[in-house]
């Protein structure tokens, strides 16, 4: 949850897909509020000043966020993804689609998983 006062869902979007995902979220968020912010070594600044809200903004608990991190962490180290992944190691859009399809197949087989949205 981090600085967020309610349960939330996080997605990481590489810059090559950002405009498409931003448009999708803006068009399909319904009544949900969506906070969009970069991920840098300055987490507090990212959440407080470098953000965009779609819908009603929520208060954030910023006191627990570091002003500046010394170590850059990958957000999804197991998948080799995250803002700190070097450009030459970035996963292609085609590979992300293949990985996403594998995850969707696993979720379809899980009776407790929520169904994926249909087009």
C-alpha cells in the first residue's frame, strides 16, 4: 500500500507503451480514481509533485517515503522489469504480450481469480 490510504492496484508501464495505457485508463476507469506517477529515486517527490490524478484525488501519507533513495531497485526483479532496467535489457512489446498471455492463462485456470476484462 505504501503511502496510499486504501487498497490499490499497481501496474508498471514502460515508456514505449505509456500513452496507450494512459488513454486506456482514462477511458475505462469508471468511478475509480487513478494516480499516475513516475518511479525515480525520489519517491516522495514522485508522489507529491510529479503526478497526475484521473478522478477524485486521495490524500497520501508521504511521511514514510524517502526523499531520495541511494539504491535503485527494480520493481519486478523476478521478471527483469522495472524502471531501473537498462534499455538494452528492456523486454520488447511482443515478449510482454507473450508473458501477459501466459499469466492470463494461469489466471483462467484459477477458480479464485477475477475474470479478465473482455474487449
